[in-house]
């Protein structure tokens, strides 16, 4: 029987993690469970960096970006010795089950440890890339998307004023969803993503025909992981081939991670936090809570960690249609 | 065969209407259709207040709130004579089909006129209430939701500083979805909506037990249409019954309508605009374009105009769980 | 010699109060002073609701709206007995001097108490009305101004979409500065403020000539304290006299108070917090720190509490010029 | 006698330029002057890229970032032949006087041309660097400052979550004002600016003593022009010397340029636009309009173009005090 749970955040931070911590804590307390927060992810687990969480400790964090429990990488946790020590810390603190808020790396770690030490883990997906298998939604994506859109709207102001072409790089090493969606939302002329080559042809078309120096501006969205290299490299190439064009680069970087979460990220993080506690009470383990078609779903870690990089081709078509 | 279409906005304005106008216009042009914008809704249709729309005319409107074509009420259109005149104007302008962007009143008008004059109408739902039957999503809801959340976050700052209780009234005469969702997103202590009576009990509980004057603040979300009356009336009652409490009212009003649309409202408005043109080319009529489970769906006007006021009871449960 | 100071916030909350608390605390600590925070204004002083403040206690509050020390009204402090008790609490806590962050009422209280009990008070002006004598600037005004502008930009979207006239009421019971400045910033057609009658003539001109129903919208800014009554009352009168016009009212209310402070409010609050500690170390008392022509100034409480309601007539002229 | 004026924007775009264009246009029209807009700066002047401006043409631009008249570089204008052609275009269009909105380069050009061709120019300073001599204020600085603060607040969320140190590069090739002010507003631990060497010592102190890995984060603001090189180069050096630290770089870039102007930028741009027309009617020329101590001032171009890079040392002291 579960009497005490731990909750922690792991991997890259994402807006809405605090909302999930709050929901996990409050749902647990209502169900008579005690709650421990683990600071700094798996590394904090190994070091026993624990803090008791009462309902009032998670008051006023719903709207804050980042994670109050911090997050960190841990090379030590990749070793059997590290996990052994982590387990001893959990045992010493009398923790019966764990909720991990993070991405695929975090869930892989949870799966390994759960198999080695028979302690149940439930996962809540939080990553601004929204690339987990089995869920339509991961915490933070929506906020990151709107942060990108707000930034690109500003860049468009200056692009238009100068008739310039901007290559704007957004996060997504292996996934182009953020670039594609924000690109459509901002009316980007071209969107370069790892999932599609075709857009490089669109870029050439735009540079040769679409762009008219005195009249138009250009926003070219670039996913970090586009195979032609990041925005810097692509812009360099374009500058060499079209020395007459006024080409600039903007790498949005970490402003995509922070900020107060959007309504959706707060509500869904709350829903998933509650569902995580329910799953533990239902005797589940090694399971990621997801949301698909607006409904809570349960996905085994082993499935969820197979990243999903498929792109809705309709979105690509719609983008082309808007820029023909 | 359709050679020329008209597009217009009708009813209350909603952020993202411009994105839909842009998408309709560009998708039509790519498909060799000519496009006419009708200004000021059905009234403009009657008066022949038309403007030709080229691709460049809808450039740079994607991120703007409101509607470039304006919108208006029309009592005249409710008469047969008014609709007759509207039809003559469309005929004179050689318009073969119409895309109407609006809510249930707008679609009812379209249905009547379409039956009387055999001119196909396709609808795109745009209303911040998100209460149309047959679609998960209507243009503007998402932006309004985030505007409410932003405003309530500010009100929370001042509520907390004074230990005050605020009754915050949001739009939704017959639908509590906006109040419920924003309430969860803002950590509202109580949420009063027309779909549920139970929350008035929660309010009493909160006022008697939950609220501790020196330590806590209170946000009570109130949907316009709560049967106990709006926020003013409820606050008055509470003030009479609890004269010691520091009670304030904030009616968010029209700031919920405007503003630059969120990413989702821009992308979905774009998708629905494209789908509307496709529907016309597919020989459809009297059909609303919707989005359900992230997919485009087609809903006959006659079904769509039956408003949907059901609330996800899970959301109510989650709210209670967070505030027990 | 001063060894320990207290700091508190009083009166209506204003964005930037936290930045001032942080600056007072840190500047005091660097100067080897101990710091006590008094919670809930003068009422907390009477009740001895004190909290020790270290440098780390004020970390991460710079960007938060509201006040971490809360604020409250105190009828008790208006009595000699209340102030006696407040003094005993300060004495018991070994507090040698006090920094009060608030408005004219707060400074009047400080002046009375300082004269009765010979304990030095230094004031930092924080009020969104910006109506203190002897300083160009009060904490919170700048943030409130930008909150108003953001809200009115949204209202303009919907006003323009419908060709409507909006009466927008902003704070300022006796001072029209916020209405005047935000009105110019938003391109308001008419601005009704307590300092000038002339604008009612402008309103009539606008309603009769300036406004053209199908083409234009109207934003009429109204300061709470306009002698013709608030926005509701004026709009009612206009509706009676011009029944054909589509007139709406929006009362911005408490969303003007909260929110993360602007850069200027954070920087000036920091400057004034440091200057308050310097003033105490310089053996000053009963003095308000102000900023005039971007320089720190010192104004005796007795002068500062005479409210300043003068309006820059140039701003009124400029407004008229933009709308002729 | 002046009957027709031209207005244009030149150099880098800045938020508030549109507000200035609107004010110049409307103030001119009220004074019975005709107004021509020159598109794309001096290059557009040479090419005769002119557009007539009526009052309604500048309606609805007050709140938009960028410049509706666009801006461009012009190598041609640096030649006598280019200026000769520009003058012929002005003469052909019967333009009697010109208002130029831009920075020091733009005013230098205006001074040269005015001397060669006896056509009066009045300047309005618009540059986000706020480094013009003779004015406290230039259009766009305030908005850029708040954009930086908003971005750094987001970066702080992620920095804190990971205990990371971020080097954040902001604009200001030769001026550190933006870095210094935003640094204080965001509670930056260290601020590296071209005007002061001392801060590199502060950086070393912070890295050796102030920063505690598990507890704290660090924001190091870097002005583009810091002599140790940009943020990339400094971060590289720090990484080499402190390989154990988790160091990241964020270059804010062009998001600092765009966006809807703040209230102050809108109001001051309006005031300066009106003052520019007044100056022309007062028979002035080769004069920049400035604002000092909140009053309009007039500064000869020849003085204004001597850039002002002095920093308020009090601000540096205050920053140190907050981080000791």
C-alpha cells in the first residue's frame, strides 16, 4: 500500500512543470498520501536532496515558469551504483512510489530503476518539443509555441521595415513541429524542418521569385535540427548565393523555455498531475500519463520513449497554400 | 460552377477572424476563384458594401485582433425583404458562393437564405464562448481564455496583497466553459457556472472555512450567465451575509474579445479557412467546418446551431480536488 | 545610532513595491543594519506581525506584482491608543527606524507617529495615481499605464470591428494623469478628466461630427473621478441623447493594479529603496524620497502629502491636435 | 513659406516610429500643410518613392511596431550625385521642408544636404540605444528595454531551474545603457558594458564566490560592444577557466527592435512629432527635437550627432549594492 510518494522534475525545464507539481501534491494529500519533493532530478535523488511538500508549499506556483524543484543532469544515475544509492535514499525516506515529470530520457531512467528495484514510477510528459509517442500533448509545448510566435511577430516588424529576410531558429533537434506550427501562425514564407526536404526547394523559389526587395520581407523558420544545419549555416549559404539580399539570423534560444504557462499548459498539467496519482492508487507502474483527443490516456514507458517525429502533412500543405 | 466567392464576418468579433479571412482568400485564389469581402456582416450584404480581395490585401492581418471586414447586427436581414435585397446584391456582384465566419445566429441566417435563394454557404465557427455543437473548437476561444488568465493573474497580485476576495466575471451568458477553464488555470477558489449548482455550496464552504483573513486571498470566477445573477449581484449578497469580508468585483468585459490571436487560434483559423474553400469546391453547402480531435469535420448548419452547453464534469472534479 | 530597521507597505498595492522591499533590505544589510519586515501595514505594526528579512528572503521578488509583505487598512492606527501599541511593538522588536512604502495616507500616519514617539520614518512613494507633490514619479504608475494601454488596444480591436463607441474608465479619483496619458498613447478620441471641463465639449463635437458610424470607432477615456460621474453615468447620458449610437462601457478596475512591474518601475523602486537607507544613515526623518528630472530628491512628508493634481496642459493640447 | 513637408524614417527601425509619423502628419495637416511620406529612407528620396499622407492614412498605426514608411541604407546618398538627385526629387514634388526620424547617421545626412541645398530639416531621434547627445530620450529605447526585461525574466526561469549561468547579449555596440538598466531591472548578477572595466572583476568574484551551484543561478548581461568581445567570446573564456560551470549564451538580437511601443514611447513620439512641425513653422532648421527633464528641447544636428556614451555611475553603484 502506498502511503508516501515522491515527485520530481527531470531533463530540460518546461513551463507548466510547477502546475504539475502542485496538482500531484494536492491530489496526493486529498488521498491521504504524504508527499516528498526531490530537488534537482535524479542527481538530487542520489544525494537525498528531499523536501516535504504540504498543500501550502505549492500555493502560488501555478503561474510560474521553470520548476520550483529544479532539474539537473545526472551521469551518476546512469551507473548501477548511482541507482543503488538513489534507491537507498528513497527507502530511507520511506517513499513507496514516484511521479517523474520530464521527457524520454527521464522515463527511460525510471523504467530501468523500476525494474531493478520494484518501486512504481508514473511519468508526466513535459517537454517543449511535443515529440513523445502516445500523447498529443506534452507540458510546455503550448507556451513555447506562443513565446516563439510573439518573438517572430516582433521580428516581422523589423523585417518589414527593412525589407529583410530573417532566418529564425527555434528548438527541435529532431522534431519540426514547433517550427512548422509557429511558422504557419506567423505567416512564415518558408519552413525548414528535419521531416521534409521539399521545403529547401520552396526556399529557392522564394528567394528567386517570391521575394521582391522593395515590397516584401521574409521569415524563414528553421528547426534546430534541419539537416542542412542550423539557421546560421543556411543563412551563410544563402548569403553566398544571393549576395544582394539583406539576410539576418535570429536564434531564439532559451527564451522559448521560460515564461508563465498558457491556460492550456496549466490546465493539462493539472489534469495529468491528478491522473498520475490516480494511476498510482490504481496500482499502475512504468506508465506515462498522456492526453489524446482531449482525454487522459496511459502509455507504457517502453512505448512512450520511442520518440514520435511524424509531422501532419496537412499542415505542410496548408503552409504552401498560404504562400503560393 | 463556382467562379467567385464572398467572405464576411458576422456576430460578435473574435480574435482569429482575420486569420480566417486571409486563409479563405488565399485558398480561393490558388484555386482560381475570385474573392469579394463583404463589410459589416449581413447589413453590408444588404447594402452592397463589397470590396475585392487580392492576396496582398490580406497580407499582414494574420496577427491582428478584430476583423478587417467589420461586423454588425442587422434587423433588416431578419425580414424577407432584407434577404431579397441581400440576394440581389450578391447576384449583381456575380457571387456564386459565400463563406460566413461567425456564430450560431450567423449560421441560422445563412441557412434561411441558402434555402430561399439556392446559394451555397459554408460556415466557420468564430465565437469566444466555444459553445457550438459538433466542434471542439471555435475561433477566438483560446485567445479569450488566455486574456482572462492574464487578467486574473494580475488581480491575484492585488487580492493577495490585501487578503481580499474578488468576484471576477467573464463572458459566457449560457456557457461556463470559459469560467471553468480559466478558473482552473488561475487556481480560482470557487467557480460559479450556469451548468452546475453545486458550486454555490463550495462558495459557502470557502467563505466559512477556507478563507483565512490574514493569510489567504480568494478568486471566485463567475460566468456572466450564472443563474444567481452576475458577479455584482452575488458579491452584494456575500457582502450582506459576511460584512467583515473585504469583497471586490471585477468585470472583465470587452478586453476578452480583442488582442492578437494565440498560435492555436491562428493555425486553426487558417486550417478552417482552407477547409471552407475545399468544401465549396466539393459541392458542399449549409455546412459548418469544425475541428474535433484535431481533425477537420463537417457539421450541417442545422445541427451546429443547436448550442452545446455541456461541461466536462472531470474539470469540475479536478477543480474541487485542487481546493479541498 | 541605527542598528535595526523595519520596512512595510501600506495603502493600495502597486507593482514595484516588492522591488522596493528588496532594495531597502539589501541596502540595509550591506550597511550592517538588521531588517524586519512588517506584514499588513500599520495594522500588522500594531499586532506585531513581524518577520526577519535576510538578503535571500528578497531574492526572486523583483519581478513580482503586489507586495510580499501584504498591505491593509487600519482604523485602529488612527487612534492614539493604536499608535501607542504600534510603538510598543517596534520598541519590543528593537527597531530604530522605519521605511514606509505607500501613498499620502501612509505618510500622514508616519508623520503623526514620528512626532509622537521620536522614531524616524522615511517614505517611498508607491501609488499608481502618480499624484504626490514633489516627485515626478511614484512606484507603480508606469506599470499601470502600460496595463491600461494594453487593455485599450484590445478594446480598440472590438470597437473597430463593430464601429462602436467605448467609454473606458480608468483609476484616478482625483487625478486624470493616467487617463490623459493612456488616452494619448491609445489614440483615444476624447479624454474626460477631473482637471478639465473642456473635454465635454470635445465629446459633443465627436458624437455630432467626428464619429461616422460605418467607418470609425471611438474610445472615450474616463478618469474615475470625472465630475460628470464615472463612465457608466456618462455613457447612460450619451445613450439617452444619441439613441442611434452603439455605446459600450468598460471599467478596467483592478487589472490596473497587478502585474509584473515594467523596467522603469523596477529600476526606480530599486533606486528609491537604496536612497531611503542612505537618508536614514544621513540622520534624516519624516522625509519622502522622490525622483524629479531623473534625480533622487528629498521631500518633507508635510509637503508631499499635499496631493498634486495638476495636469500638463501641453498634453491636453497635443491630444486635441491629434483628433482635430 | 512652407506649404508642403515630407517625412521619412531612416537607419535602424525603432518601436514608436509609426507614432511619430502619425503625429507629424496630423500636426502638419492641422496647420494647413500638405504631407508627403518618403518610403525607404534616403534611398527612397533619391528614387522619388513618395506617397501622399492624409490624416486617415496614419489612422491605426500608433500601436504598431516598425515603420510603415520602411527604412533602408543608402550608399548612393553619401555621394554628391545621390544628394543632387534626392534634391531634384524633393523639388519636383514641391516639398519645402523635411522631418527625418532616425539616429545620428540620418541627422548627419540631413545636415549635409541642408547645407548643400538650403532645404530645412528637423530631426526626431529614434534609436533603441538612447545614445544621442542633448536628449534624455530617444524613441524606441523604452520598448526595447521592456522587451529585454521580459526575455530575461523568461531566461531566469530556466537558469534557476538548472542552476545555470547565462550570458545574455543585448544591443548597444558602443553604449551600455540598455544592458545596465535591464540588468538592474532583472537582478542580473553581473553587467558587462563598454563604459566600465570594473565589472570584469565583479564577474570573477561572482564565479569564484557568489555562485553556489546547487542553490543559485546567474544572469550576466553583456552589451554587444563590451571590449572583451560579445557574449559568445566571454562565455567561451569562462568555460575554459571554469569547466565545471554550466554556462549558456543567449543573444537577444532583433526581438529587441520590434513589438508594440510602450505608453511612453507612443506619447513621447507624439510630442516630438508635434514639436517638429512647430519647429518648422518657427522657421527652424538642422535641429533635433529632444526631451530632457520631460520638456521638449532643441539641439542643433551638429551637436546631437556627437554620440553620448556616458553612463550614470549611480546606476553602477546601485547594481553593485544589490549583489554584494
